[in-house]
C-alpha cells in the first residue's frame, strides 16, 4: 500500500489504533493545527493524529514562548480544531501550570480540554516527576500522551531550546522518564530534540508508540508544526523541520496582487458585483433628491 494512502480512511483513529500501528510497523503521522481551516486541511490528507499544541503561543498568538498560553486559550483552540476534524485523533496540550500544582488540579483541567474542548486525549510534558499526575489523569478516564526530552515549558530550567540527553547520565535518565510515563498509563510519548540513537533505543524498549520531533527516524512516528511545514513562520526553519511548501510566499504574492488591483480599480470586476433590477436605482435616486429638497425647504422656513 502506498505511504500516501490513509491506513483506514473510513474509521476514526483511536489510541488503540496507534498502538496497533506500532505493532504493524506503520509510522504514525501527527501534525499540529490551531483552528478549524487548518484542522480541516490536515485531516483531509489522512494524518493519524492532530496535536493542538501550546506552540500556538508562538505560531498564532505572537508570544516568544509557550509559557503565556492559558487553559482558556487551549480550550478555545481545541474546540475549533475538533470542529474541523472527522477522522484523526485530536490531542490537546496541557499548558504551563495547568497540571503542575496538584494531581487534582490536573485532572480538573484535563477534563475541561475533553468536555469543553472536545479533545480525545491530552499531552503532558515531563518524565518521572509528573508520572504520578499522569496516572491520576488516566485513572479519571482521560487518555494521556507523554512528552520527554526538550520540554518547552521548562525552557528556562533547561537553559534554552537545546538538544537533550546527549551524555550517558542524561540519556539513562530520559529512558527512566519514558518508562515511568509508560507505567503511569501514557498511551504514547513525544520525544523532542534528543539524539537519534537514543530515540531509536527508547522506541524499541517501549510498548507504546514514540512520536519524534527532532529525534530521528527511529521513532514510531513523527510530529511537525503546521506553520513550519508550510513556510508560515517566517524565514526561520527549525533544524528538525523541513519546509514542504512555501505557502507564506504564495500568500504574500496573492495579497500584493489584491492590493494592486484595488488601487488600479480592476477589482472588483463584473464577476464580483451584483446589480439592482432595471429602473430601481433611478427610483432610489429620484426619491433621494425629493427628500433632500424637502429638507432644504424645511430649513428655509425655519
């Protein structure tokens, strides 16, 4: 079967389906989306999962990091994405400080992303430290995707957006993080910006699928940011990404053409106009002249 053909276009993707894909050796395809139009587009291609990432802080809201993104932001954007998806599994990021305070708080906030946002699952950053919280969320009936390696919500603690687990001790710690997440009930784990050899090792050892971003080809699937794939994020292209189309340039060209045609009055043309029935415009103009004369007469008498 061609790699471009959906695994089963007639059936909605579930967390069970992702595990079956790992067992069958079929890579999981995941991409981010933040609104209904982008969600509709990516879902129509047959991707397996759509991540409503807190990366919307940078891609959509104009922040410098994911940290200012609120739970209300995530609920709103998740609901928009869900309205555009028919098949893919929709996973919503739990934003900064929505799960770190207490397991009870985390369950409540994850519930909002499910009940109000319509997500099928949530994603939580962190390893061994957050495993007890992941367990509590899963026990509440909410599927959880883990996230290890470079965790953007900890960017200041990590000293920036840098490759993680490059040395023996940190690599072993990452493996333990992933094992803790799996044991806590995570149905899949995102591995971000770690060496390819380590990601392949983790992927072999875990029963749950691994989804890589900047983690090499040995993962069980890949996730990329919608804007990075399409050239909508400006000139910068992350090392872990590939620009498959320069839609940004196409948009600039289209808007510039629109502006030119407005200024030289070639837009709108006849195809974009509607007209009154014959004689109606003349009647309106005569009525308007009569009204103006009446107003003028009133002013003179006053």
